[in-house]
C-alpha cells in the first residue's frame, strides 16, 4: 500500500489499531463458523459486493431446511438462483469496528510515513 510499517513496540497507537483489526477479523471468522455450525452448512461464506461487506451467502437448499426464525432479524441484501445474501446485525457491527480500526491504522501509518520523510529531509538537506 506504500506505507512504512513500524516494528512492533515502536508506535503503541499503531500496535493498538493493528491488534483491534486482527481481533475483529478473528471475531468475524468465529461468527462465520458459528453460523456454519448453526445451519449445518460449511459452504456458508462471506460475500463482499460494493460497499456491503461481510454479507452471509447461504444456499437456498440450506434455507429450506432450517426455520426462518434463525434469520428473522437479518436483512436480505441480494439473491441468485442458488443463494441468498443477508446482512446480519452482528456481522455488520463487527465489520464496522473493523473498518474503524483499519481507518485508524491507515491514519497512523500516513503519519509515520510523513514523519519519516520529514526526518529524512531534515537530516539530508544539510
């Protein structure tokens, strides 16, 4: 991405943002595994279309076998012949946290890069 990545421990703010992003990714994967177990279908996966990330894609066959109450508070975001895509409130909540953590991380990386270039210019302009 064109960033200077600081080593662990050099920038505590970056370390914290990176840890939050990794935690969110782990939570999203855990949530996906729980949904796969709940629906007894390992083919359930996340789909990223446009701005809508972390849509759960579930086959129509799986949906026919399970009660509709499992997806009662989910919002249908799209469908095809074989699949339906849903926005789950929990997945969207975690995805929003991930987006904030990634934004914080990128902001910090921009600042680190700016500081490094400023230091380089200061030391090499003499």
